[in-house]
C-alpha cells in the first residue's frame, strides 16, 4: 500500500487556501465554506490520515513533520500554488502548523479554529506518553468496557470535566471510531511544536493570525491559548458562546454576519 494524501479543490478564485478538518470529519466539509470565504478563494481541502481516503503506507508508524511537509509540498507543486492561506480546525492545526514552520514566507494568512497542538491535552498526553496507556487504548479498540468505566470514575470524582468525558465517549462509541482515535493519537504524536518558534515565525513574517475559540470549549480551552496569542503581534481572537462540537457551525455563522472579515 502506498501513502496517499487525498485532497480536492473547490472554487476557482485566485487566492488559494489549504484547509484541514478536525477529528472524525472529511475534506468535503469545507465545500460548504466557499460562500463564507468569498468568491476570490479556491480551497484545497485535505483528508487527514486515518480519515476519508488518505492513507499511510505504514499506518502504525508515527508521521514526522519532514515527511508531512514533503507530501503537502507535492500537492503545492502539482497545483502550481505559490503563496497560500491556512485554515484548520482542531486536530487539523497540526497539519497547518507543519506547513507554517516549513514555508513561513509563503503563508498569507492563518485561521485557527480551536487548534490542537498548541497546548498539551489531557487525553492526548494519556494516549502518547505513558507506554502502559497505549496498551490500554489498544485493547480498548476491541474491549472498551474497562476504559469507559475508568472514564466514569474520573467524572464521578470530578477529576475531569463532564464535557470532556462526553467528548471521549463520543470518540469511543464504535470500534471504527476507537481504531481511528488510537491510530490518530499515536500516528500524529511526533507533530509537536515549540510555541516560541511559532510566534517568532509569525512575527518575523508578519502573518495575520485569527483564532476562533469557544467560550465553553472543554477540549481546547481558550484560556490555555491566551499566553501564546499574546506573544503574536496583531493576532485577532474571536470568542464565541459555544463548545467544541458546535464551533465550526458558529464560526461560519459569524463570518456570514461579518463579511468584512472574509478571506
């Protein structure tokens, strides 16, 4: 099996935006955003690995940033793209930030919607750092009862916010989802970033950055990003009255109400 990074181009505008979805979605999601981004935009929308039609030749081996950068650059060459914008939601931010690190001089604008990869998340740390936890998650693909019971205990003792537990249960409610969670967490564990390096690149190249965050988001809490956002000159933050699950819908609605902030 060969590695395939699947994508599709939407729109015909001269300004190119590379879009990366979040966990459990596919590239087709961004098609509905064409009217939000405006008529001057073309969107290259990608399936993340373990989602849609994208696949890795070695699905159980971690993906590193150099390899991901090569795959994304192949698409830029094939599509004859010079400069571009980046749009990413949640886990998709790891792909967008990888491109930012490798080609900062070509990034025109960056929109991050509840971005993963900028703060250590509780579930991600459990999945990737303690080796014994990897075994628990691996076994939970076939037999999830023990892991689900452990989540209930954390919630009952108020060690973890109930919203996080609900989110985790949604991620684990079928074998297909559990396998995707396991492979995504482990496969993307090498896609990590130094915040000081990112802010330096953004400031040096004067890249406009807008963060769209949910006031009630327990998966990517907005408070955990405040220090990083403050380190970026001219960064904009749009804080919406929603949680993680409803954020994309609310961001799209916000942009339709505020066409002046279109791409």
